[in-house]
C-alpha cells in the first residue's frame, strides 16, 4: 500500500491522502484530487511515473505535454509527487522480482 498526503506536495491546509495498492494508483488518485480540488493543471500519470535520465529531460517532457508551459506550481507538485512515491526505486524493485 502506498500513500501520499497533499501537504507533502506543498498544498497547505489540505488533509487529503491519496492511497493505492502501488505508487501508480496513489499518483492517479492524487492527480485527480489536485486537478479537481486545487485547480492545478497536472500531466497524465504516465509522465509522472516514467523514469527519466535526468531532471532536464523530465522538465522538457513536462513542457511538451502541458500547454501552456507548465507553471512552477505544476512542476513542484509533479516533482514532489515523484519523490514522495519514490518511482525510481519502486521500478527498480519491480524489475528484480
């Protein structure tokens, strides 16, 4: 079971907790919440869960998929969500199974 709190992403005064059987499910729940409750324009979950070779590649991909260019609020929410759910380590663990 994975979970992430809205406050972990920098949204003050929100006690929402996204939960899922894995990181992807938790990310899907959080993306839906951020869009509906906080009007934050989030990218597709596939962009969030993908492993990128470096930060610049990630930001380029994000900019391509969000029009207009992603604002700082969106960038921070995505980066913090990726960190909170630790996608890189989860995918590495899955590949070892």
